[in-house]
C-alpha cells in the first residue's frame, strides 16, 4: 500500500529539470518595437507583392525590460517575428554582456513528443466503446518515431493503434527544450540581480513594401497630380502593435538565404501487415514488396487569418523621407500596428501640377518586321526636378493614370516606374494606346541593304505626337532622325485620322 | 484512483516493472561523457566522447547510445587502456510494430479479444505462422487471419528481439585484459554541424569609421544534443574540394571582396594552416540549435565609401544603372580590424536621422588574412548612376587603324623597341565611341570608379583605347578604370574611343 506513493515521488524527482545553477527568465513581449521594411529585391517594380509569399524582409528592433537574477541565467525572448533570421540577431544592453545566444528550433509536435519520450514513462489510455470505461495504464516507449510506436507495458510489448481499440498516449510533461516556435535566448552571467533594458534586433523574412502611384492627368495632358501610397505587407505570424515603422528604398545587397523552415514533419503511426481476406487482389497475394504497413498520418494544418487593416481614405499622415547612406528611408511619423498577415497603406508623397509631356511611342526592332500592326505605347515624360514640380526621390512602384475633367474618373492606363533619383529624366509608361497602331514592313533586301517602312495610323480626331526609337545600327533615312543616347529617334506629329510613314535603310555592319 | 491501479499492476508483475524502472533515465541524462567537438566550415564536425565505462575481463559488447544520429560509422575509433577491438557494429534494424511482427513469426504471442457489445476481454495464446500481407495465426487447432473480422484485438508480444533498436545504435565488441571501470574515448565524424562568421558593422559615414563585431554562428542539425561540450571551431574546409565556381554574368556585378590579400599573422591559435576559434567555456549544443558566440570587437576602423561601376564589354545600357556602393577598409593591425577574418557575412548598419541603426546591406567575405585590403559591395546607390552609351560603332580602314598603332617593348636590359605590326588584310577594323553618363543626386561630390573590361577577349582580337576625356588607369590587358569625380547634384560625361579588330 505504501509502495505506490514512494515510487511516484521518485518519478517526479526524476522528471525535475537537471540540478543546474541556471535559472530561466522569460521576456514575453517587447515594450516597444520599430520595424523597417525592405523590398523584395527580385520583384519587378510593376509586380504587386504576393501576399501569400512576401519575398522582402524587415529589420525589427525591440526594446525589452528584463529582470536578470544574480548568477548564471538564460533569458528567453518570446513574441519575436516567426521569420527571424537567427544569425542576424543583435542583443545589447546587458550590463555584463552575454556568454552566448541561441535559437532553438526543435519544435513541440506529436512527433517530437514521442521521439523525445523514448524510454520514458507515459500513460496508455484505452476507452471501451461498449461500456465507455476509460482505463489508463503505465507504459514505456521503446521505439523511435520513425517506425512508430512499440510500448512496453506490464503485460509485455504492444503496439499503439493496431488493435481497433481507441487508445492514446498521455504524457506527464513536455520534454525539456521543445518549444511552440523557434525561440531566441541568451545565456549570461550577472554578479548582481538587476533590471536591464535591452535591445533585440534582427532581420526577418516575410515582409515587403511598394510605392503605388496614382496620377491624375489634366484635360490638356500637360499637368499631372501625383499621389503615392506606401503599401507595406507582412505575412509574419507576429503582430507588432504601435510600431515605429519605416520603409527603405534602394538596393541594399542581401545574399541568397539558406533559411531553414523549422522541422514540421508529421508523425506517422505504422502498424504491422493488416491484409485481410476481403482485400486480396489477384497477383498480389504474398507479394512482400507491396506489403506496405498501414499508415495513419497525424498532422496539423496551419490556420490562415486574413486580418486586413486598411487606411484607404486619405489621411494627413504622410511618410517623411530621409537619406540613409545610399538608400532612402521613409518614416511613418506616428506609431502604427504592423499586424500579422496584413497589408497597410499610408501616404508616401503628393505633388500637384507636375509638368509632363504626353507622348505616344514605340520601340521598333527587327523582330517586329512583317507582323500585324501593334498598338503604340502611352507615356508621360518629365524630369525629376523642382522646376517641373518634382525634385524628390521616386521609389519604384506601380502607376495608375486617371483622366481629370470627365464627369466620372476615367482610367487611362497602368504601368510601372523604376527608382528615379533627383534630376533624372522620368518616363512613366502606362500601357498601349487605343486606335494608334504601328507596323514595320520589310520592303526590299538588295546588296545587303534592307529597306524598311514604318507605318503609324491614328484614328483620333486630333493630332498626336509620336516618336519611334529604332533599335537598328547603321540606319539611314531621307527624313531627319534625332540621335539620343546612341539611338535613332523618329519624331513626328500624326495628322487627325491619318497616318505617317517612315522609310529607312539598314546597311550591314 | 491512479495509484490504486498502479499498485494493482505492480502486484501482478513486480519484477518486470522493477526492471523497467531501473532502465528509465532521468529526462536530462545523456549517455555522453566528456564531449569535445571540433566544427569545420564545410558541414562537418569531429566528435570526441570520453565515457567512463565498466568493462569486464574478456570479451565485452559495449553500446554507445547518444552519438550523433548522423554519425559516419566508418570513421569511428575507440581507444582505452587495455582493450583491443574485436568488431564494430552499427545496427539500424529499427523497432516498429511491423518489424516486431515479422520477427515474431514462429513465436507465440498473446491475443486479447474485446467483445464490442459487452467490453468483456478474453485472452488466448496464438502462434504467428506468417506476416506477409496479413498476419496468419494458429490458435490451438484453428488457423486465423488477425483481425479478419475487423473486431478489436490487442496483440501482446512477450519480448523484443535483441537486434531491433529504437534508434540506430553503435556497438563495439572489445577484448579486455582486466575488468574495471575506465575511460574509453570514442572519436567520429558527423555531418550536419557547421559554422560561419557573422559580422555586425556599424558604419559612421560622417566620421569615416566603422565598429565591427564578429560572431561565430554554429548550427547543429545532427538530431543529437551535445551536452556540456568543449567546442572548437576551425576556420577552413577540410578534406573536400572547393565548390565549383560559376561565372557571374550579371551587369555591373560586385567586385571581389578581398582587393589585396594580407600577409600579417593574427594572434590566434593555429593548427597546420587553419586558425582555431575555441569557445571560451563549455556549452550545450542542442539539436536544431543555432548558437552564436562573440569573437571580435573592433572599434573605429577607418572606412571610406566608394562607388564602382563595371561595364564588361563595349556595350551600352537601356537606362541609367545604379553604381555599386562599396565600403573600403583594411584588416591590418595598424590601420584596420587587426584580425584574420573567417568566412561569413558582413551586415552593415548605419544610423538614421533619429540615431537608430538601420540595415544598409550585406556582403559575403571569404577567409581573409590579416592585413588585407577589403572592398565590400553593400548594394547599389539610389542617387549615383552610370549609363554607358555606344555613341557610334563604325568601320575604319587599315590606314586609320595604323595611326593608333604604336607598341613599345621594354627589354630586360632597359632598351626599348617600338614599331608597328602587320595585319592580315582580311581583318576588319572598328572604332567604338563610348560615353558614360554619370549622375549624382547626393548633396556631396562622389568619386565613381568606372571599370571597362572586355579589352582582351582573345589572342586574335585587339582592342585599344585611343582617346579619352579623363586619364585612365590600365589595370590589366583586359581592363581600364577611370576615377571620375561627380559634383554634388551634378553630372559628368566621360568619353572614350576604342579601336578593335574583328
């Protein structure tokens, strides 16, 4: 009668953590946090960030208050971004420094629970379907998770779930070192107990941002009201409430990441050969190779929580731009929440009445010869300086152009812009024109000299400024061609509902 | 309730459970002894594990649990006083329900049938005849297929065959002269452990200084935790060829990081050609862990920012391209970091207007000797751009080609030969006018190094620079560089004329 409590006491002693002088302190969340979002370097400016897989990253800087005991201790940081790159972590603020910092990525799962409980005592719980009686008995796990479960009980050796009886394992505790998420921690030694304000910063995957320009073109096509959103998105599982938020434009180098997703392999319970007489298929009887043990897959599926937080209407909050080395930093002047799995927009810039030149243009190459007519491209040209109404860095992004003056907004087209520094010539292409087509014909080919004819047609009841860039070497024409950056440019004005023709020859090089 | 039930079990089969209890290790105990781990850069580690083991006189079979789950068993050596190795085994026949059933063929097992209506259990003994597809049993005089009717049946095995193991297990059979406990040292190689350096560089652009911290980052994906290990890192890759390098054809690709290799010896421990980085104290390297320990803390290293643009052939660009932004510093003792740098990644931070460090780019570096000149490309500048333009490419005649024909050979004795070369009349000659438009939107002047390569494509072609608007520096037969100063918020056009044969 007395033996049982003694044994239980002995077991609980065994289950206690190792007798180490090391105490564990957990910092559950940051006191304040700053998030700087960097663009996906491999995304084209016009391409929208894929909210399901954001290829950019963020620098997360957290301030935390930690109570450090005297002696050796481990401080665990919880609530960090799930996409944190451990090798980029920086921890400052512990008065006596740290010994080492760690990221533990062995995660708690059905599989690791079983695997780490090898040769440990667990409880086997069986429920009788006939009577509802629940019986629990002690068992020791004798097999690893790879081939599934063999248990030692007082009766002998048994399998788990090969019997047709509802049965499960009940564990007493979570084995040491298994975490719900990859966890950052530091090991340190302090001569006195103290409270430290520490800064933890790291780069984290799963963020992106983009500029989204909205332009409204005046009826005469000479003035553009330009507005841009700073659209930033996170697919991280951690939300950062009231974060000081920045976005960086430019091209900081980031090496290809060997980011290893934490091991989330599922537990497969395999039984012995379960063939029955009703499952015999001709030709398969006794075929050992087809004798696959039955598998029960225990797995978890990730829940998705679309939590879009949009600030769609215009607000007086406008991002502030500053230089950061050879990059451009945009600061959102008020703390905002960078929520998990969400997208957020704030105003990036606004310029009214930018002087633009609206052109229709085409780049003409040999490959287009003798194909059908193609629509020419619409573009707005300007220069990024104060005299034109600009004169500020323009980060890359998508552009949508609307026409002003109509009773309701009319969208003229959409395109994309690369990064433009101050002073650069800016070209905003916004899609194919309607009713203005160009066609290149090869007229003749004699003595190595090819003659081409470029025909451009206009179905508008107004004249249209058009220019073609000829991507040919050794071009000659009777019509005078301009030279720009080593290329031949044909500029002309298309008559109302009419056409223009350029005949040119290309001699061999 | 539970203790009563437990007691009931105890009273039924006390000897069996007592045996179980004796074998259960406490959760944190490991069979590892005094562990020393040496980790190389190329996903390889050498583990030395000294265990105090009781060895009887004569032949012993010793098992070594808690070795790396990825152990390269062919590299194992065991040493100890007064023992000789008979054989070494690595058993990976794993214990599982199906293996258990296979090994039970011919043996007798216990069946516990449960009546689904009443829950009543009945026990009987059965002999396993076969386990091919289904399990065929002989019960008394009857032959049955296990659970052919789908009703619940528990199967209880009397024992587990000896060679079925929970995990792959290393065992060594030794011949010992005498009995007694003594230290035995197990040494083996394991993959899935590696390390690299991670550098945190805080660049102060106004002061042209940089603070650099170096961290050793080691990772353990062996499946095994090494407890309280004496850890040493070796800067180098052993026993493996260098990975093949693929040519990089990107436009304006970064220049190599080490511009001139150093010749100073760092004050660090060395074995052979390798630098060693011992961790200052013993540490536990957990499975799936990334561990970082500081090894370098340098302050105020003189550092300058430069810009580079590389044009690989005499071709133009469709639009202006950002120049590479480069940090130049040294690893020398006198003027730099003062240490050899193990290979890794340098992440550069700069303070923003509010004084918070922000990430401004990173660059890999190879193993770098002390005293090296280093140029790290951290990214491309938003405000500094270069656009190469082919202004014209025209055929020229032999006469014009000859006008630029001047060669000079300096002989070892100091005399010189100058002259002209003859060309086959079938060759064609070309003149290419290049313009490099440089723009700078920064409020300070910048100097951009513009590299033009592709001047020595092959032995039969010949390209020469015949005119230039700024003096160039000829770096090699293939490459020239111009150091172009672009004023604040300004632009400069660099022009050059090349003649080449085709």
